[in-house]
């Protein structure tokens, strides 16, 4: 088991309360929850007929897409930096 202290906070995402537990600060966890809430509300405004489950999946797909694009860009920049150092 990890020796890191676990923080617990209650957040509101798209009108639902969730208890989040993690090693990050409560302010970080609230910020993440706020970003998810914002993205779900944005997706809902573009697709008002989606139910909450589909909206959550669409939000997750978009978040993973953004993550993978950033990861790809990070690897490219790392390679560029390495080339500049060589």
C-alpha cells in the first residue's frame, strides 16, 4: 500500500455529487472535477438530446483524444529537444 496521505473531497459534476479520494490536493481534485463539469455542459449544449450516460462517454472520449494529442506533441517536442542538444 502507498504511504501517501489520501485526500477526500466532494465535488459536483453535471448536477451529481461525487466523493473523490486521491493523493492530489483537494484543490487539484476540485479543479479536475470543474473541468469535467464544464466539458459535459459544453457537450450538452451542442447535443441537447444526449442522456447523461452518453454525454459522459462522449466527454470521456474527447478527454482521451485531447490527452493522446498532447502526449503525441510532447513526444515530438522531446525528440526535437534531443536533436537540438546533439
